[in-house]
C-alpha cells in the first residue's frame, strides 16, 4: 500500500510541475524592437 501511495504522490508532483511550467510567464529577455520602417521597393504603377 505504501508503494501505491508514493506512486500517486510522484504522479501528482509530476503533473503539478508540468502545469506550473506551462502557465508561468516566460523568462525570455528579448530586446524591445519597436516599430520597424519598411524600406523596400515602392509599388509601381501598372497600365
């Protein structure tokens, strides 16, 4: 019975760790890029 109880505790801990990892905010430290102007070709007029 003790082994079954430990297996249940391990399973609950595994699932709670997975749920916590999914729903915690990311810790990525990306630089803020802001607005990027487009400097490509302008639209040509077709006739």
